[in-house]
């Protein structure tokens, strides 16, 4: 569990707030060797200035050198003066500011007193992670955009602003005042992110409980959190995502925020970006000569690319939506007419579509890879009477085939080598690599950054050892960072 430390310029800066031994001056913090007894520390830098080579700048710089998690980070301080882009949801502005062309707001740990900007304020804070910000939004050609952003000193706030600031700080990090828990103490805390409304989650409830028990066995508290718990990430040392990841949903925001806070994250935002887009993944595998089906990336409006794909791949072929999951957005086409019709449907949502050779098999290999080493192997059988593992029926029901879990030593070498090479191109997190085996040759279909781990399926051979290996990797990474 991370300890909270608030750093200010002078001790008198904090006289109007609730007394706490967690508040120190910047001179105390910058003293050589101070506060280095533990790297499990969250530093909130509230110095008046973050200007280059100022005491506030050195506070963040020293914190990062000591392995402390700090807001703001030095990179954020440096980037604040640079041009930046932040996509804003226009509906947030149109609903409240139709008669204005400029809106200014003070943002305190993601909160603001300007009605209508609550969600925007949270978005700006999650992106920049600076305690107090002054933001200016302008409307240009009918579109709202962030025009300027300035870090502000809490010491200069008016009385009514200070009250809101104090409340926001308390909500952001209640540990400053929170009494110690009376329950069993654990050395580390990991947040396990799940979506209670997800129909096809990557882990079932029994698997989630086994992850928690495995964590407890090695001195880690693993707590389940949900999509509305983003503000709680500062309480934890790690984030384990057990909800289906996508750039456009809450999982990526959680991963990015956790990374900015210095948590150990699986899977990390970079892995999410790389794995959730099949176009990127195909290009990555091709450049690095990983064996895979014949593939072609087709662009909207370029009809000649459809003909080239048909000539190169042949029929039937498989079309894939770039960011689909669980066989969603994957269709088989048997001729030119279906190719044109189905690709046009995809082009309505994506500028690119992936076409791949159709390789019929009775099953797909799924190789689980953790920290660049294979840890489990499954055969996923095709859904009965269907050519995919998952079959999505018109009624909304989803059916799937059977499975067989094997010792990785029983997996053909070509499959294991291809899967490991593909996963290692992504990173060192936990991945599930889908591979087809035909005539003693392996073909990588995709790499999943958030692989399914269900009780009695992926753990059928290893049992609790599978969960132990994954949480032990969290422990190793947290220890390496000195938490």
C-alpha cells in the first residue's frame, strides 16, 4: 500500500487545512537521502511553481529518482508548455454553453465548480495529472477545443476556492486522513478491474476468487473495482485488468491513469493499443516475419485493393473488423460480391479492413504467455457446425466449442515458437496467442492482451499454480520498483 506525502513550499501553506504528519516542506523533501526508506510512496507536489529548475520542478524530479510515484511528473511539467491535443466530447459543451465562445474553469484534482464541465474536468486531469489547473476552452468553427492550460498554486486560491480544493484533495486521496484498517495487513494492494455488466468477461467469478486467494497467499490484497472507481487508483500498487480491453472504453483510461500514477499494470496501455487493432498486429507480425495466414489490408474507397486481395488470397476469405473481439466483426466471404458487400459495411466504421486467408481447422491453439514465457496451452474447438470458436446467433445467444488443456511441453514446437515470438513483439505482460496448426506449420491468428482465464478451462491442468504464477509476477515487478 502506498503512503501519501504532500509537499508544499512552507509549512504555513497548510495552516488552513486539516493537520497531518503527511505534509512536509519541499526543503525537507529535497534533503539528500530523505524519505528514501520506502519507495512505496505517493507524492503530491503542491509547490507554488513547477518552472524549470525551481524547487517544485526538483521535487518531482527527485521523487522519480527515488522511485516514488508523483503528481505532477516531470514529463507532464515539461509537456505543459508544448502544444497539445485533447479530444473533447462536443455534447458536454453544446448542452450548457451554446451562447458562449469561451469557457474558463479551475480544475482541482479533476473537479470543477463550473456546471456542465464536470466530465471534461475529470478528462483533463486524467490526461495531465496536475493538482490545480486553469483551463480555457474556445469554440472554433463550431467545435470546442482546449485553448490553454496553466498549472496554478493552491496557495493563491481564494477562501471559497480553498474549501473546494481541500474537499477535492480529500476525495482524490483520502489516505491522508484515513485511519489504518483493522483487518489483516498486506504489504501490497492490487486493484482487479472488472465490468459487472459484461456478458463475456475474460475471467469468471470462480477464477477471480482464485486470483484473490493466490494474492493473499503471498502477502497481497487484491480488491475488485469497477468502471466507476477510477479515482481510487491512487490507493493501489498495481492494476490487473479483468475486463475486455478496448481503446474506446474505460479499460484503456484505467490502464493509462494507473501507468501515470506509477502502478504496475497488466495489461499496460501500450499492449492494449497494439493488440486490440488487428491491422496494426498484422503489420507488426509481417514486418517481423512471424508466420501467419495470407493477409491484405484494404482501404476504404480503393476498390482495386479488393481485387488485389481476392487475387492474392483467394476465396473463401475472412474479413475482420480491426478492433473486434470474441469473433465479433469476423465474417467469411465466398466470392467477389460478398467481398464488396461486407467490406462496405466495415468501411462505414473503419478506414481499413483486414482480409485473411481462410484456414479451416478443428481447433485453434491458445498459448498463454507471461513475461515472455509460455505458461499454459489450450485447444479451443470450433463451435458445433460452425467455422469459428464463438458463434453469435441472431437471438443474441453465443455458443462455443469445447476445449482441451495441455502441458506446454506437449505443444508442437512450431506452435510454441510462433506464439512466443508474436507475444514478445508486444511486450512482457500476459497475452493469449491464437495459432492454427496445419501440416506441421503454425499460423498466428492474433495476440490477445487480455486473455481468457476461466476456472476449469485455462487452469484445468495447473490449477492454483496458474494464478500463483500471475500474481507472483505482479509481486516481482512491485519489488523491483521498491514498493
